[in-house]
C-alpha cells in the first residue's frame, strides 16, 4: 500500500507476537540444521515503525462489516478502512477424530510456539507425524535428523500421495528408512489417545496403536476463512476466498492474498494452500492495488521443491498422478543424469521426468529427484511450461558445462530427448 502511495496510512493486525519471520525455517531449527530461531527473523519491529506501518501485535480481528467499511478489533473497537486486505493464512485440516484438543499435539506455524516446542523436543524419544504432506515431509526429516524415533502415518500409499509420483518419492522413502523413520502408508488416523491427564500418549490408527510423546499434526492446509465467510466474501470450491486477477474479492474495496485465497491454476483448476513465495507475490499485488495501484496476478504453474530425507524433490504443474487424476493425456520422457562432471567430488544423481501434451509435445509438467540443482531446474521448467516450450525445444537446449557445477549432458535435455523418442514410437 505504501508502494502505491507513500501517503497511505497502513494498519496491520496480527494475532501473532511477530511479523516478518520465515516459518519455512522452523523445521530446520528443530532438525538442528540451523542453530537458532533468531536467524529466521527478516526485520525487527522498529523497521516497520520507521517505514510508517502501524502494526498491532497479538490483536485479533473479530469481524468485518463490508457495508460500513470497518472491522471490529478485539480490545480496540471499530476500525474504519478505505481498502482492506484479508490475509489470514491457513489452518491444518481438522482430522475429525477424538482427542484433537489434547496437549502434545504440535501444529507447526507460529515461531514463538515453535521456540517452546523446541524445548519439548529435547525430552521426546518417540514422535508420530500425521500425514506426509509438504510440511509433514519437512518435519519427518527434521525429527529423524534430531535423533527422535519418528513414525509417519498417511492414508495414501506413498508420501505426498496426492502431489508426487511414486517413482520420484521412492528414494526419499528409502533414505527415511536409512534414517530409522518408520512409515505407515495406507493408514488412517482414528484417534489421538489421552494419557488420562489430557496429554497425548499416541495415536490409534487403522493399522493399530502407535505410542508417542509428541504428535505433529501436518494435515492438508485449509484456508483460515472464518473472517472472510462471516464478512460475506465469496468462497470457492477449495474453501479459499475467490479473487480476480487484481486479488480483489467479490466485495469492492476488499482484497485477499496468501493461503486464505484460491488462485486459478493454468489448467483452470482452482488451487489453495500454495507456497510462501506465492503468498509473498500475491500480497504485493493485493497491497499495491488496495493502496490505489494497478497490478495483476497471473494463474499459477506452481514450481516447487523441498528437501526430504537425504534427497531434494521438486517439479512444476503436473506429474503423472495429477495428470491421470484429471484425465489428461500425456507423453513422458525420463532420464537419470548427474549434477556435475562425473569425476568431480560431490557429484549427485538427478532424475528428471517430463510430461508433454501428445502431438504438440508442449511441456505440461515435470517431476524430479536428486542431490542438488532441483530448485533451479523447477524454476526453469516453470518458465518453460508458462512459455509453451516443447520437448523438441528442451531436447536441443543449450546448457552450462562446468565440472564443479554442471555436467556435459543436462538431465532435462536427455529426458526431453527420451520423450521425443517415446512420442515417435507412439509410447
Ligand atoms: C513450518 C512451515 C514451513 C513452511 N515451509 C515453506 C517453504 O519451505 N516454502 C514456502 O514457499 N512456503 C512454506 N511454508 C508456507 C508459507 O509459510 C505460507 O504459505 C505463508 O506463510 C502464507 O502466508 P499468509 O500471509 O497467507 O499466511 P500466514 O503467514 O500464515 O499469516 C497469517 C496471518 O494472519 C493472522 N491472522 C489470522 N487470523 C487473524 C485474525 N482473526 N485477526 C488478526 N490476525 C489474524 C495471523 O496472526 C498471521 O499473522 C511453510 C509454512 C510453515 C508453517
């Protein structure tokens, strides 16, 4: 809003004690890969005071009255606005089983809470992570890295079951097994078990009971939409707030951004619960427009990547599981290459799978697993999908060859060549 017009008065209300920290780093502090939580803070509170942004911490907005253009803020009263941005984020989906309010259930989100939970982790010998979601993946790896006996339960047959292809996630699961993680696939949560004093003592599942001193609830992200619903904003099929390309909701003067809203995927499917980088980009558009500016936000292709076990996995748009679920025909090209020259110390495997539209061979998605360089490939392939590049384009792409950082044959190009050959064979 300040970027649109420095004279804008900007009021921010947050239930949390802080703003401008990276929740994305929390699992790595728990896993002892980052030494402390302090390094996750991006700016101190004074920086916002200096920028003229008025932030009220630990303050809850209770309701929105869009007709009167005001919000009701607990402990403050009615606050009038000219333009409003709703960015209330996400909640973990309620598993809908008994015991959801027990102590010892950790829903990773707020950094101050994470600091307290980190002390608890020192006392935990055995933990269960409920669902191998993207956040679940990070927490499984972190807990195992910390030396805690870690179990993961998930109703799918493999990790990231509704996003990732089994061949891509298989090395991750092998590395978890090496780290001592016990995986319980096709396993439904039935209850959180009470120790009789209101603290969790484990979980009941479709495969039996698992004792644990701590349970991480990493269920699917759902939009924290209570305020938006009560305020009468249109809600889409995912439960997210519907926005147009200006991040404007169904109500004039009310914008939304981040995990609370749903965004069209390029295939026309609405998506909710994207990444922090999406929330950041959407927030800039919503804030700029709320401040009187004129910016737009495009449908997304969702490049993604994460560290899981001893591997990095990632991709863009569709993998085979998603394409099949949507009934999309595709041609696939596969390759296993290397990240550096084969003789250079530290060389890692890079497995690439490319999906393309039959006929045109236009790229429609990719999934990858490897030891390094996955993030950069996902970013590049995101642009490639967006710009309509084909397997022919990628098969003949130029690439950097420099022994410490890149191999002679780029795995993306080799996978594209494989896809072109598969298409020619009619495979
Ligand atoms: C552990 C963890 C790891 C993650 N890792 C990654 C990663 O590696 N990469 C990535 O891209 N993304 C990651 N994410 C996701 C990313 O953090 C979120 O997508 C992003 O923070 C969403 O931003 P947001 O502004 O929509 O919501 P949030 O950052 O959740 O902010 C919501 C805000 O709304 C406030 N609020 C809600 N209701 C009210 C109310 N009634 N009154 C006042 N204030 C209210 C809250 O206090 C909070 O300040 C991770 C998230 C977590 C929790």
